[in-house]
C-alpha cells in the first residue's frame, strides 16, 4: 500500500513548497460611480472584480457583455492534437468557433464570456445502456444552459455554439426559453467523408455485415479507420445532427448559409464571426428571441425539414422548441399537412437518390437555396425576422444575387464536377427524379395514437406502381435491442419477417435510439424485405420500412405490447399520399381482418417479457415520468411545468384522502 501511495503522489519538487500567500492584484480602478455604489446589485459590482481578476482590462469593463455558450468536449493541444478526447467530432472543434466569436466581440468593444455544457454521442452509445441517457440529456442540458444564462445577469445577448444529435436541440430549447434576450445559434458544422471509404452512417453496420458474410475482417478494420476523415463537425449524412443545423437556420436563429459548413475551414470560422456581429446588432436594435421565434417560423422550419427529407428525431425536437418558446406545438396532423404540400428537394445521404455528403449540400446553397424554391411555391412566411436582423424575404433576396451563392455553386460544379441543381433540385426536377415526400404517420390497431415512418427511405424496388408499400407477414417479437440485433446477426431474422421491438419507449429505456437495427437492415442485402415496428425512436439516418414512435408505448398499455411471435401484421404505406396503417390481423394459419386482430389484442395480457430495462437509471425514470405527465412523445417529451405541478397536486390530494380513509 505504501508503494502504491508513493507511486500516486510521485516525487516531491522543491518548488512545491514555495507557496505564495498573497499577491498585488490587478492594476487600475473599477469604473464606479456614486450612483452605481448606491443602486447597483452587489453582484454587478463583484462581477467587475472577478473580470479584472481574470485579466480583463479595467478600461474595457463598460462594454456590452455577450455570453458564448458552447457544447465543447475534449481538450485540444495548441496544434490540434488531443490532450484528452471528446466524445465525438461534433464538439471537438467547437472551441475554435467560440474563440472566433469572442475575438469579434472583443474587437467591437464588447466583453465575451464563455460557458460549456458538453454533450454525448448517440453513435458511441448505440446498443449500450448509455443510450438510456440520450434523449433525457436534451431536457436536462437545456435547463442547465438556461440556468447558466440567467446566472450571468449582466449579459446582453447569447451566442449558442453547438452541433450533433442532442447538443444542438438542447441549445435551441435553451435559447427558445430565453424569450426576452437576443440570441444567435452557431451550428458546429460537418466533418468530411473519406476520399475512398464509407460515411459515418454506413460504417456503423460493419458488425452486422461481417456477421452475415458481407464484409471481411480486413475490410471492416480498414473502412472503420477512415470513416471520420476530418477531426471536427457532425456526421457527413443528413441525420439528426445535420437536420438540427438545417432546422436552426430555418427557424431564423442563425446567420444566412450557416448550416452544414465544413468544420475547421475558413468559411466555418467566418460564420462564427458573422454570428457574433449579428448577436451584437440584435442587442443594439432591441430584437429578442421572441421576435425571431414565432408560430410562422416554426411552420417554416417544418417546411424546410420536409424539403430536406430530414431526421424523424426532429419530430421530437421542433415541438419541444415551440413549447419552450410558448408557441403552438405542432401535432401529427400538422406534420402530415406540411409533408403533403412540400416536396422533397434535396439529394443527400442516406436517402439520395444520389448519396451526396452534406458538405455538397452546403456548396449547392444549403438552407437559403432550398428556401428560394419554397418561396416560389408560396409555402414560407417570408415576413419573419431572422438572426441577421432582417426579414426572411430580405435574406433570400440577398442570397439570390449574392457573390457567395454564385461562388459556392460554381466551385461545386468546377472543382467537384457536380451540378448543384442535382443536389438541390427544383420542384419540377425533383418530381422527375422521383424524390418522394418525407414522413408518414401510420395508425391502426397496433398504434392507435400514431407512429412515424420515413417513407421516402423505403427502397423503391419494394413499392408497387402506385408508390404503395405493403407487407403482410408474421411478426417476431423482441423486448431488448440486444436480442434483436443478435437475431439479425445470427440468422434469426430473414427476408419477409416483421421485427417488433417493444418496451423501448420513454418508460422502458428513455426512448432509446435503435439505429444499429435500422442501419443493419439498410445495408444488408435482405434488409429491404424486412419491416421493423417499435415504440423506440430512430437515428435521422435510419432508412427502410422502419416504423417508430408507436403510441401508446408498450409499457403505457399500448397494444403493441400485446403482440406475440407468429401474429400476422399488415403494414400499408402510401408514399405519395402519405397515408399508412399498421394492424395486427390475426394469429391463425392465415391473416384475418384488423377488426379480428383488435379483438384478439384487447383480450390479451402484456407480453410476458415486457418490463422496464433493469439498467434504466433513476435519472431517466424521473425524466420518463415528468415527460409523460407533460403529454409524452407526441408533445416532444418536454417538461410542462404547469401540468407537472397540477399532476403532483392532484396526487398529493389523493394520497391525503387515502391516508384519511385509512385512519378512519
């Protein structure tokens, strides 16, 4: 034990014991006035003492204070090499954006502050109990961010720097809740794909492909090494991370052409400086986040989401942002209406039809280019204000004739040999290319409250001539993702099967993301002939006939929790009309009707293996209870304070009555 302690403590250095007990302190004087000393809060005055203690010059203490809130993770050496790794590339270079914004604020005479609330990696936690903290993190982080913002009472504006699946949604929720404050979002950008190799979405299927003999050990090791070709930014496909950046810009929370910029490159760093200038301009003009976030801007974001064919995870995040901002919360019928009138225009990984990485979408014009098309269709409210301090209409007028637009699109054509109009299509060309609308919301006796499928991702070869997907088959039921992926890897799932993963909603797992299942089905040769049903959620890159968000969830009494192996299930998805149904249709030798299936389900008890995951943390159990009291999945898994308090008060009254009855 003594040797271990000596090893831990190490040798004593002579300078260790030369401990200073006082210091002269900063030079200069605080810019105090009698009025300040008489009326200012002591915290404001002590704040100046802290500022100069950290090295800020006393003659610059009167500048406007701007808080830069980031999701930075890891520790970078000065040369960019890792001193300590972050969880993911998405937050690894965030500090460079924060530093660029801080420099811009300082040069303008302001005082930048910085705070960090780092974020997890959904890719890293796939298939592990770490996923049980993923969606709950979003709410908790947003609360911490808001607490930090409020804890700097003298801030005049906030610049939120974030990317990736939960960090950026959390940042948007945090800023949406700070209605009286000027605020700007700086998206963290994207990483580049390897020159030769696979993107970060497909690479997550190497285990399933190896297990099914579709990839060698050597190929898996080689491809896996190169997938993240540059050290910073979100994944190269339009998953949740990329879609969240797109939505931030569509909401008007960023400067123009901010989403999907390549991390670490000059155009990306300049975007941070532009954002700092925008935040200070908003503060000068007295424009706040309440001026930017309106019911109309929420509708615009939904329209842009549909045009991009974005992640279904944003069906959780956009309602949550609306709730945080005190706006109308969109429901499933609102989403369906938007997706029926807005065509998909963007050809991007993972759904194509050409698998362009997100950096090409940026070069083709990104969000403003898509919005030009949507403005012509009349599906945007262009009177909304943006973070640039002008209306969306003015922003799009500028973009249409800007040198930036022309230069970016020319670069893509001349240097990459890619026609930008085949990355971001016009509506007419999108129709010719066969780009189908994005999202369908099937209902039926398995999902009476609804469900979600990224219908545009269903392989065209399994659709009929009218664009309808139909699968009638027997279901194989699993209650853990571990068992389901094992079945996929070991031959337990084959062409024609319907896989049901139940009990993985908010109550069971914190609504885990089941990307390892959906990605495996996407990239295995037989996967397009398998359907998946679950009360969990999917990554934004998920594809195929994968139906999630089934409500009610199994552990809340949903009929999906009463399925059994061998039940017949009838799935019908009209990818053009965006209509769909999922029904249990009997358990005999042949399929029956939905009515017969509903009768069987109503008479059954829940699946015998259905249970809350034994590894579910208490933190997530609390989150699940709070979001359930607040409206659950279809309200965005938010915390509705009034409803939670009302529920608690009703519960306390009931407990008091029961206690009184017991005493009687």
